[in-house]
C-alpha cells in the first residue's frame, strides 16, 4: 500500500474523530428495553465514547431512578425526546459484539406479539440470567487456563547446546513442548509430563516461550466417553434422506415408535447440517438430558457441543452461551430454554419428544419451545425436525394439513416387536392377599416375581408422589387441605409431614381430627412412597429405587439412579412420569402401570391425551432387548379410548377417537381452535371475582365491537384449583378458529393488565 493510499484510508477516520472532538456535536439517542413488565422503551443519551458498541441488540447499563439496570438497545438514532425531558446517558456497554443478534431480537418481538408478554420480559428470556446482573455487567469471569507456547525455534543442535548449556531441565521441557506441537496447558505439562514449573518459567525468561490465558469452558459433561454411533438402518437412512430432500422451510415430523432409533436420525441430519458449515440446536425434555444422551451427541460432534442443563452454575451457563455466541461451539443441546441458544448460522432445530408439556414455560414469557423453534427457524432459514412416538394432536393436525411432512419409523431397531400390553381391570381383578388399599393385582404380582426370578428388571409407574394422596377423618369425612391452596395435603412419610404439592406448605401429620377430634385418621390414595414400602415388603430381596421429585431434588440425583439401573444394580425402578420417558434399558422385561387413572379425570381437555402419552411411553420402556417384554396396565377404565389406544401403541387410533371429542357438537378445543386463558388472582375472594367479571365483560365487548364475534368467551369461573398460595383464582378462556382475533385480545390484555392478570396463550394446563 502506498503512502497516499494509506493516507486516503485514514482520512475518514480522522475526519470522524475530528467531528467527535467537536463540542457542538448533535447528541444521539438510543431506545433501551428494560427487563421489566412495562410495554415501552426508554430513551437514553449515547455518550460518544460508547457509540461504537451501542447498536441494536447490545446490552447496556443504564440508570433507572436511583439504581442501575442492564437493558438491551432496541434502536439507535431514536427521535430526540422533547426538550423538557431530561435524558440520562448510558453508563456502560459491556459487550464488543451485541448480545442479541438481529434474528433473535426479532424472535423476542414475535414472543412479545404472539404471547402478549412485554418485550422486556421476552428479551430477558433470550439471555442467561447472569448477563442481566448489574453487579457484574460483563457476566461471570470466564474460567481461563494458562497455556505455555514456544515462541522461538532452535533448529540446530548447536543452538540448542548453547541455549541450555547449564539448564538441562529446561531443555527437557523445551523438547517435550516441541514434541507435543509447541503449546500445551501448564496443568498438563506439570501434572502429566512431570515438568517443573521452574523450568517452564525459565523458558519464558529466556524468551523462548510465552504464557497466555485462554478461556476454558466449564463443562460438567467433559469427561464423558463418547461411543461412535452405529450405522443407520435402511429405515433410518430413508428418513434422513427424506428430511434432507424436504425444503428447509417445511418442518418435518418423525413419528417413530418407542425404540425405533429416532435419536440417530436426528444426529445424522444434524451431521449434514454441521458439515455444511451451519450450527444446530437439539431440544430434549429436561428429564431426558441424561449423560447417555449427551454421550451420544458427543459421539458425533465431540467438542462442538455445548450442553445447557438446568444443573449448570451461572458461570457454566454463561461460558456455554459465550462459546456458542463466538461460534466456537456449533451444536447446543438442552431443554426448553436452549431454543434461544446463540448458535451461529443456525441450520436446524430438533425438538425431541415434541408432545412434552415441559416445553411450555410456566412464567412470563409463557412460551412453548416448539412454537418458538418454528418461528426462530423461519426467521433464520433453518429447518425444524419434530420427533415423538406419541405426537401432540396439534402436530398431527399440521401433518394432516400438509404443513408438516411426516416420516414414520414404524418398527423397532432389530425388528424387535413392541411389547404386548395386558389391561387389568382393577374393579374385578383379583388382588394379592393383604394388599388392603394398594391396587396390586395377582397378575401384576406374578409378572414382577417372574422377572425377578429370571434376573430381569422391572419398571413400575405411579404418577403420584408422596405416601398417600390425602388424609381423611373416618368419622366426619374431613380432609386436611392446604391453608393457602384449595388442594388436599399429601401425606409424606420420609420425612413425615403433610405437604402441599402446589406451594410447598408443610405441617406435622396430626394425631387427631381437627374438626371432630377422632383419633385415628385414614390415609387414602396411593403415592410412590407407599408403593415403595409395599413393594419392599412384597419382594424383600429385590433392590428397589424410587424416582420422583422428592428423591431427585439434588443436582445429579436422577442420573445416579439411572446409572445404577444401567449397571443392573437395581431390580425394580418405580416412580412418577419421570421414569416413563426416553429410558433405554434392554434388561427391562416387565413394565407395570400401577394406576393408569391418576390423571384421566382431571378437569382439563388434555387429560385423555396425557394419559395416552404417558401409558404409551412407559409401555415403550419394555422389551428393548432380546428377551422381549410385557406391559401390565391397571385401570378402572379399561374401555377408555386413551387406555385402549395405548394398549396397542396406536397414535392414529387415539387421534381418531379424540379429535371428534374436541369438535362440535362437543365444545371445540385445540387443535380445532386456538385457545388463550386469562387468570386473575387475589388474596380477597370478592375482589378477584369482580376482576374476573370485568375481564370477561371487556372480552365480550371487544369481541362484539371489534372482532365481529370471532371469539367465544368462556367464563368467568373459578379455576379448578380455586386457591393457590393464599390467592383466590378465577379464569376466563377465549377460543377462536382465527388466530388473529386471539392475538389481538392477548396483546391488549398483556399490555394493559401489568401482571395483575396472567395471560397464557396456548395453555398446556387449565387447572
Ligand atoms: P427412540 O428414541 O426412537 O425410542 P432410540 O434412539 O433411543 O429410540 O434407540 C433405541 C435403541 O436402539 C438405542 O439403544 C440405540 O442405541 C439403538 N439404535 C438406534 N439406531 C441403531 C442402529 N442403526 N443400529 C443399532 N442400534 C441402534
Ligand atoms: Zn399450598
């Protein structure tokens, strides 16, 4: 480059800085979104020295009243505020690159509009919590690792002799480092190669080497061994080819029976995506994010994988986020919130077990990760692959309408048959002697005993934790309920207490009825603790493990249980829906559903769908190995279509029976119509009722005046759980065939209600 060229290039820069020094420079403003439930942006002044970093999507620290808050820039060069308004300056802009890229910002706006969540709360969900901390706006310090790298070559023997004349140890260090490629972590050199820190320091003082600190991602899964993936079967190859031949904008559904090898199909599709230079996200339900799953993903993508797990510390989560944001890792694996992972050049999002209700977030923004995945993929031109053995009716409907292409894997790997399911009618079947209140039939008892005798493993599902569902006085009928929630207290025995499963309220197990004073209180309804106790008495030699929320509250507890199960150190694994999903243990030959009806009669239009999915999924845990397997489903509703369809592992049979029940002449429900729910709550019962009545009246009026009657408004009515954590609850539902009408009331109430009313679009629970 000639001197004049250089001068020409530098000219604009000089001109700019000259203008920058100008005292009468036009002030510039930015619109900043704060992570609070307020439907507007705030205007701040951009100090010139921060200008290069204050761009759309960047995090900034701004003053708010007397404190400081981390916000996100929505727009720069915003219209200057009225001269009467004093505008404060942005205090800091911690990131060199904007934290939220334009498509992710657009995704935040979509969440804001679709779910009616204030934009600040939508954006808050996009970044790990640590990046919103104003105490440390740069985020938790990255863990760094000291690396020693050679800086000077000593090609001839003579130079070497001279350099290390009186320092043989230093020479050993030099040559060891040279032999492993010229650089290595100091930890490795000292601990593994036995080199002395003094010799390493010597190389540095001699100018032959240099220390640098490089970021090291804290990764709790780092030590996992990663087996190479098996070769695809013809069926799997066929599905992979079909998906890759589908235009990226059309989502794919893999409907594959339990044990059909869906995971390998996802991984192979993602392998092509990554090979073409793109990144990918694999969403799995939290509970399925086991070391086994991670190892399978690692087996294909090695160090390119960032695992986002709820057990990560803030620092670990921030490290993983940064590694993805910088493009150092290309594949993100995680539950719901991983849909926001800052994967660069996103090529695909897989939603495994897409029917899982855990993909729906229970607090604002109340998003569904499947819906967000579809929108994000649209914004970034990525493809979406949904997978399940029991797809949601919503997804089946999209497939039927041709909006999603469906691929089927109708057979298990190795042509293993799906296990036969025996439905046992609890009303008539013979129970074992001494079962008392426990629904334990001779048929299930024989099956369990047989498996134990043969050295095989058993899974028992009971979707109700605790010891007994409630405590009742046999004299007056009083049931102990939570003082804060309208819900019976569950009896727990380890440790002994009455506990509320909604708010956590705890009280001692009473010795007498608080109403009539009768001294013996009766426990009703079987819970997992009691089942464990009962099964332990029945099979005293069996090694039994229980898995439910009470046993798995510590960080890796459920992984440890599954590990022992995999090693054959457990004979009977019993638990709640936690054990129904994704587990792949070939030695499990008997699966028992102790009471299939626990969720069947809940006042929720998805009760049948949930029961079908749960029973079909847990049935799919049996017979995954060469010994085959059998499933026993105990129920009082053997003719219910959910039970019947699950017994033959048939999604289509279930859908054919269930879909008409959600359409006229019955009240319409999703997937035929869209649904939104508005919940008002307050400590004062009268106030909440009046608020709900006003809410319903407003909806009815808006519907008539502005939406030409597109909505049907249901309610107000008390929620099935009338009182929660001391607050009375009422809800109003709206339904419409037309999404736009729902969107309009959702946005209007989301902006107006300011948190007083919960706005839940596409709710997964109506309780
Ligand atoms: P799904 O998720 O469909 O229930 P998985 O992906 O868990 O099924 O696969 C079931 C079992 O089959 C796993 O143990 C898996 O390792 C094995 N498997 C999958 N694909 C193959 C294959 N092509 N060859 C051999 N084993 C396979
Ligand atoms: Zn409670």
